[in-house]
């Protein structure tokens, strides 16, 4: 897989998508600074230069491959690399990584059609490295702000990327043949929402883990309701 590092760009996902449109192969692209980083549902990803690791992986895959649960498998892989003991990092369906109850990392998966029955898949990952400075405005961080250096003080963008890159390459190879099912138990071990009152979009219920395609299993008054990712937002319910 080709690796490329930019001093600055709008968004590594945007660069990776264009790379695939131009006929490029597997690519890992990172940036020291993003001026238009984005998360799920178009939310901006905010980080000062040097305070976060931001990168994207571009990969052409078969168009027929079911990508259900891919963001969860990515989250499991990131969590296992950063916190192999599984003591402090948890996963929030469908694409967030939490450290000590606050958001550490976001994952954004985007796709585009390619010729010859292929589909371009771009995985964007942003990981907070440094804590916010004293007095920083925290209003933009609705789910809190966690920093990897509170878990691993010596962590840098370079060392974290070097650790994650081979694990994510292996993940993509395995996912292409196995789908999400092998990661279902791994996600369950780190599931931040399991057993808690939540609201998935407008639907309240109790989170009961995920199914073999990565769908959220929501216990409702009408029974167990499977909910797929898409643009559904999952949040804690203030009252059961």
C-alpha cells in the first residue's frame, strides 16, 4: 500500500476519493493539518495542528462486497492497537471510539463507484493525541474530548500511524473474505452502550449489542428491533 503524507490539505478523505477516481490503487494518506476535515453526517472534525492524527485509507474493493459493520470492525482494530488490554477504550455504535467516557476517535467510511464491478472505499480516521489546553472552548465537543497521550504519554502521530497501518491493512484483507461476523464478539467486549437506555434517531429503547452484520439491536416495547447504520444517530437517553 502506497503511503503519502501532506503538510496540509482540505480533507484526507477528499484526497483519497480523488485518488480512486483517478484510477489509483491502495493508498494511506495522512496530513499534518486539515482545513476542511469532516466527520459523519458532514460534521466538521476540529483539531489544532499537531494535536491529532488524521489519515485516510483508500482501497478498491469488489462492488458486491457487503460493507455492513465495516466501521465497527475498524473501531475494534483501532481499539485493540491502542488499548490491547481492553481496560479503558470503548466503542460507541456505529463509528466512535471513546477513552474514559469521552470521544477519542471518529471514523468516516465513504464509497464511490468504480469501473469493472469495483467500488472505492475510503476510511477516514481522526484520533485526538493531545489534551485540550487549559481554558479551551469545549462547547464544540458534544461527547467530550479524550486524548491518547493520557493513556500513552509517548504517543505521536508517527508512532500511532506506524502501529495502526499494518493492522488496518490486515483488517481490510480479512473483511473482504469474512465480513463483520468475526468482530461481533470483539465489539461486544468494548460496547459502550450495551444495556443502556438510548435513542436511535427517534426510536427509544435499550441497547442490546449488535448483530452479525453490525446492526444495532434495540430492545423496544414492540420487541427487538435491528437498526442499520446509515445516518442514524445514537445517543444516550436521559430517562429510560
